[in-house]
């Protein structure tokens, strides 16, 4: 061990204690690799501070020793943002020990939490108080508030409640020079200068470490009405989506879609699923209405709106969930789309978005382009019809185990189509280290320059999660 590292080690151990500075090989491996096991260099150690003051002290100590820091939450990010990049000489700073739900204010409708609070734990704690934090995603059992803020997570209810940036009122952040910015205010209106909190939403740990947040809460939904529809096309889903928004307005909480290809893969590989309707897709639309008003007859509202669609002949088949079990079964079909495809074998995932009105046109164009690159490639788009976010995922042609070396060309075709439709190459998963080169290609020089200037002004030594985002 060099003099440098033993000195750094000693000081980190003295600062954080045995439980706060981990060096065992098993721990370096566990924290050091990303969720998809695609990225991660071995870190010098894992820092697990227990307070904001300790985070600030770690940041200062790391700076003195020229060590980089990669902040880590639940490590469920899908673009390698939470682990070291090639050539980094750095540590991982895990927020896992900072997991206190500090307070819930039922008058303000806010919760103040430390960054390491796991999303599902927040949901559970709020349930008793008839309040809700309306962000939902498949990784909610592990993803932490700080990670969700730093990737500006979206999920299935973003069409109604927005993304994480819309749910954060205030933040406390440890900056790259070790200073603590306390902006953890519980204000909806606060125009005293730049909207600094928004800068850290989606910054992926490159501008500082989020240590505490004040989050917006909402009354818990007490009534839900959920329907699953089989439709002839995504264009029809788009039209019906707009019609339902016009008829059921503020009650529409989620509109999700998947296709027969994805359903068949999920039914083939995932246990406990059943075909939901007598008639097959080819496209399925899951619609959910929610309300906090117990007496509201949501089923009637949904039924009347859907009756008009059946009369117009736009719905092939459909059902409104008769009870909670059926509702959960509908949702599970949508949520098992990634798992069904994963278990089928090789896959390429793309998290892209287009404006809602151009979604069908984007999916058609991207499908044609992908088919031209690799005839027979199985195209499995699914996602959030309500906000235009598509997980445009691919499996090799039937009977083949790989993409015949065409992965890069396939991805390029899909990203080109998204951008040509005024969409984006990253809807809700961020850039991490996986998509930095892509962003360089698709973002304008002015936009890239603006981001670089922000990064350089806050972190001139480039020690905060280098190689991510910019
Ligand atoms: C099964 C599954 C389903 C998913 N579904 C969705 C979905 O529907 N919508 C969606 O948006 N995402 C989804 N994701 C992606 C992932 O869950 C989100 O990106 C989530 O926000 C990551 O949170 P995390 O705590 O795991 O962060 P991590 O993966 O640990 O970190 C993510 C990024 O944030 C940074 N970071 C973490 N904590 C902090 C902090 N306190 N301060 C500063 N920077 C920090 C890291 O450096 C990294 O760059 C899914 C992932 C999986 C595995």
C-alpha cells in the first residue's frame, strides 16, 4: 500500500469509523459494479457517511488527496452513473446510512427526507397518514430519493404529477468544494433567484451530493378505476388517450402501453401471468383513473368514456378491473415487459421519447429503420403513452441468439428516428457513462457548451463523478 493510500485510508477510517469506510473485496465488488453489470472500476473504498457534515468532510478530504467521488444511491441506475469510469482513481460515496424520514407535514403536504431513504419505505410510511408521494417505478424497493432526484426519475405517473424535478421543493446539497448549500425550503413559490434545486435534478452526481430533500406530497388515492384495452394500433391508442383525457380530465393518473410481442414474451417466461382479454392486441392500453374523494364514481366515468370508444369501433376488446386483484394483474402485465424480454435472451434497450402526438409516427419510423438494418428483428416497444416515453427494446430475429454485430447500427437508427421526431435519446434514465458520447452527437454545440460551463464553474477540478453527463 502506498504512503498516499495508507494516509487517505487512515483519515477516512478516523472520520467515518469501521462501518463507514469499507475496503473488503466483497464490498468493493458489490458497490463497484452497476445494476446491469456493464460498468464499474474497482474503487479505493466505499464511504458511508451518516450525516451531511460527514459527507462534506469526505468531499474535502477526497479533494485534498486528488480522489474522485461517485455518489451512489440504490445502484439501480441503468446507464452506469453510480460507479467509477475507466481510469478513475476514486471512491464511491453511498448514501445508504442517511435514510431518516425527518418529518412529514400534513398541512404543507411535504415530507423532509434524507437522501438515502428508499422510495418504497417512503410510500409505506405515508400510507398510514393517507398521504402519497406519487412517483412509482419498478426499482422502488431499492432506489433512493437522492438517486431519483439525481436521475430526475419519471415512472408511470409522470403525466399527472411530473418527474422528480416537479416533486422536489427544496434541497440540501454538498458542493464539490465541500460547502453545504441549504436550500431545503418547503415553498411552492420561491423566485428569489435562479431555480438552483432544478440544477441538481438530473445532474447525476456531477455537480454535488444531494443529502436532504423536501418533497411534495398529495392526498392518497382512495378510489381507482383501471381498464385494459386491446387496440388495432398505437395511433388508435394515441387518439383514445386524448379522448379519455378530455372526458376524464384530472382523474387520469396513468396511460401505459405495450404490444402483443411483449405480452407473448412475458406470458412465455414469467410465472403467474394470464392472457387478460379474449382478443389479442396488437396494442394494449392500460388506463388508470384515481381520486382522493371516496364517493367519486370513477368506474362510471371510465365506463361512459369507454362506451363511446366501443361505439365508435376504436376498441377491439377491453375490460375494467372488477377488483384490486384484477387491477394488480393488469399492472403486472405492463411491469413484467422488461423481465419477459430479458428472459428471452439477448436484447438492446433504448429509453427514448417523442412528443405524445408523434409517438405512433416515431414508433413506425423507428421500426421500419430497425427492420432495414436487421430484417426480422423483434421490436418490443412499451412505455408511457401519457408522456411520450417509449422503451424501444429489441430481441434478435426468431431463431437467432444475437444481433449479428448490428447493435450499433440498430441503436443509431432508433436514436435518429427519435431526434427526427423532435424527441430525445434519454427520456428518464439519464446519460450516466453509457450515453455521454450519444449526447455529444445529438445535442447542439450550444447546449453542450452550456452544460460544460455549468459543470466547470461548480467543479473546476472535475472530481465529482467525472465522465458522466458531460
Ligand atoms: C427494474 C428497474 C425499473 C426501473 N424503472 C424506472 C422507471 O420507470 N423510471 C425511471 O425514471 N427509472 C427507472 N429505473 C432506473 C432507476 O431506478 C432510476 O434511475 C433511479 O432514479 C436510480 O436511483 P438509485 O437510488 O438507484 O440511484 P443510483 O443508481 O445509485 O445512482 C443514479 C445516479 O444518481 C447519482 N446519485 C445517486 N445518489 C445521489 C445523491 N444523493 N446525490 C447526488 N447524486 C446521486 C449517481 O452518481 C448516479 O449518477 C429502473 C431501474 C430498474 C432496475
